[in-house]
C-alpha cells in the first residue's frame, strides 16, 4: 500500500485508477489546453465516473500534482535501491537524477506549456522535506536551493531539446554545487 502526499493510503487498485485519470489528462493536454478540458471529457476518456474522479481529486490541477508526486516518489524509491550513486551531491547521483527524469520530459513540457512550474518545484521541495531533510546535516533552505538549481537546469535542458547527455549536464551541475554531504 502506498501513501500519497496528503497522507491517503492507496491500494493497487486506487493507484491504478488515479494513474489512469492522470495519464488520460496528460494525453488530452497534448492537443488541448488544460482550461479547455472538461471533467466530463476527462472522465469519459478515462472510463471512470465523475464520482470516482471527485473521490480522488478536487481539480485537474490536483491530478497533475499527484502524478508529479508519483514520479518523484518513484525516483526516491529507485535512488534508495541504488548503492552505486553515492550521496545527494555526488556526480553519480546527479547523473542518475538527470537519467531518471529524462524519461518524463514530455510530461514536464506539458506542465510548462500549462504554466504549471509550481507543480514541479512543489514536488521536489516535498521530496527534500520528506526524504532528504531528516537525514541531512543541511538546512531546509540549502536543500530548496539545490532542488531549484537541479530543477531549473533540467527544465532548460528539456526546453533546448536535451542535446547534451545526462552525463554532460551532471558534470556541469556537479562542478557548481557538488560536494560531499
């Protein structure tokens, strides 16, 4: 069972339904602006009822936030299993971060096109507060600074077509913010 950002317990079925709604919304946003998408259209295409939608979400924006939270949570789980990437500020860890999030670049572009940068940074700050801060000797604001630097670099990398490899981007970031925890 997984716990969401708001503390809700999710069964596999609950999580599946939430992800279906999110993926459907993202798919529609590839051709239509968020404001032009109705809940009726979303639930019909996601093959769920309005009641089901409102059981999990209050708004379309909340759907996107939840999906971003899931991505960050998956990253956290993936990084936790890895013994070969070192600490948060190590080159290998930074490289892993860019490699992992590269697969979500289309979703990030959709969020940026919808002027929803806050969804991205809020999920990263939540990650820093929940998973990094309790075991770090750094202040909350140092962690926010670091998350913001990584986030902005990643976004600009995505916007410019990801021409550089994750290793090249990680090398640039490491040179400026990398140091032992």
